[in-house]
């Protein structure tokens, strides 16, 4: 099942990692559903997207369950925190106020965790506090000493803002604890947790500010080369994403330390991890930083074989392989070359098939169920970026509807359920369906429309209790 935690029901402005999330996992367990796929758990950007986050390793403070904090004595009952996590800074301050009264065992556990997460946590906390102090301005507009991370300026900042930095660290620790509680519930229910990792990180992020040499930036922090995809059938000018591409040579010189730490952090949070835009592991579209379209980019090779090989060796040494392969799912949609397929298959990664893409009339369409060969596939009815299956069906013309019904072998009366039946008849090792499809919701429940920033992207939320889903999940 595909459902992001922000879409769970509850009293606050967003779903959280609290009671409804545990109820959801228990429901999946009772229904015999073996996996829950989530979107990135990272903090979101200004549009609400978790795919362009100010941190590649932090968790989203909006997911923190205030009621659990109160029940466990981490914060005091206080009207100023009644808004739950709508203002993360307020909740962080509440954690800090109650911190001196916490038991020594709790304080020791926090210190141990903080040391283990040092590779990302300290700079994340600095970034959040600095951004707040500078009114949300991007890091390259901060005072030069801080933008360029002069050691004396950072030492002075750490000293003056010690309380605020500790509060942010406490916030992330509590998020980690609530997520680990969900991991325990998932294991008890026999449900795998599947995460999602964007290939690139945002320009205005703690990662880029902390290690600018690893990214294609100019001396002032501006983009030298940026990411995207070239023009195609869907877009005459391509897609321009505005995130810096990697300076792979410097990653190689450091033994891919940043990439490996990032991947290992995510693999500790999830049983399996979907790697978004997998094709960039083999080659990426690099566009001049000042360009406003992706038309004038060019393909450049990525060291995906070496990076994934090092990750495989680390996972082998720690017993973290799954059936001899990496616990990664390759998002290999679009025009994929033999070189990308060789990289995917060389590490025994499962690729993706989207059934909504299957019915264009081409008998060789790789998304048609009859053309799905072998088990190393994850078949989706649709993803967070697609219309719901009902919305998709309603937009099809008569010819396309006829093609769908010919494959289904019956009139289409419940598109989401009937696509799910097609997927389950395939040889794929895993089938994933968005909850909206099983509830037979239209495009009012669509989660995201790519290439748009307005409207209701990332905001759909289940408006009924988890218990009420018991019947709908059983079938139609």
C-alpha cells in the first residue's frame, strides 16, 4: 500500500507518526498486506514537496506526535504547544524547557545518539537555526562568514545559539524515537517499510551548505550545472529541476563518504528503499546553471557501478543484503538505455512498472502485463505522481478504454481494483497500490501533479478513521 504519513487522519494539520500510523500498520497486518510504501520522510520545501528537502537525512518535524510526547513526559502541558507541530520551533523549545528534568538515563541516551548522528545532525541543526534567524533566506544570501562556513564564525554561532541547536537536536531525536516505535509495530505485524530517496538534494539545503565542494557550484554558491531531463514527447523544453549536480570526481576522492552515509541512514530507517531517478546512477543530464530550460544540457557519466559496489560490500559485511542483493528498488521509468538496465540488473535490483502507462496501443509496451517478464519488478497501479485510477479511467477516450477492457477481460467498473487484479496476476515480486485506488476516489484525492506548484499538491488527507477501512480493504 502506498500512503504518506501526512495523509493519515488525526487532530492536527498533518498526519503524524502517532496513533493513526500504528493503527494503519495493524490494519495492514490483519489484512495480510505485506508492505507499506512511504514518500521521503524529510522536511518539505516551500511547496510542501518532500522531494526537494532542506535536509537529506533529517526527519520532518510535522510528523512528530505531540500527544505521545505529553504522555511520555517529554514536554509539559502548555497552551503554547497546542498547535501540535504546526510550528516546529515552538515544539523544539518545549522539549528544551523540559529537558533539565529528564532522567539521567534519557539524557545519556540522547548524548549517545547525537554522537552517532554527527555526520549530518550538527550541520542540520545549524542550518535550521541560521535559516530562521535570517528570515528564511537561502544560505548563499547569509553573511559571507556564515555562508562560507568560516571556522571562527561557526564557533561563535555554536556558542551563542547553543540552546536553539540543542532544541533542534532533541526534535530530531524524538522523531527518530517515534519512527523506531513504528518500525517495531511493523515487525510485529509482518509489514515491510519501503522508503523513497530523491537522487538529488536541494540547492538550499544543509547538505549543500555543509559540503559545497561536492556539488557543482560557483564561488558565491550559485549553480554552475543543474539537474533535469532532456526534451521528450511530453515536454519540448525538457524538465529543469534546479538542484545542483554532483562533482563526482570529489565524491570519488572521498571514497563516496557522503553518499554512503546518506544511503546507510535511509536503509536504517526502512526495510527497502526506492531510489528515485535511478537512471542518473549511470548517466545524468547536466544543464548550465543559468539556463531556464533543459534544452541545452548534455549527458555525463555517473560512477554508479563503483558507488553501488561499495554499498554492496558494506551491506555484505554487516549482513544487510536481501537475497544476496541490495535492498533498493530502481525507479527506472521513462526512456531507459541498455547501460541503465545493465546497472540495475548487475546489482539484482527490482525495477518499476506502472499499469496506467500500459494502454497506448503498442503491443510491445513494456508496461503491459503480458510483457512483464521475471520476478524482479515492482508493479504499481499508479504512484503519488499519477492520477488516481478512477481519475485516469475517466480521462481515457473510448479507444483507450476498449484496450483496457480487452486486457482486463471484462467491463471496467472499478478501475483501481481491476488494475490491482492485473498487477497481482503478473510475475512481479511486489505489487503496490495507492490507498486512494482501493477507496475508488477520483482526482480530488490526487497527491501530486508533476510540474505544478499550486493547487492541492501534497495535501490530500484521509478524512475517516483507520478502523473504517477494514471493509474497503477486503475487496469489492
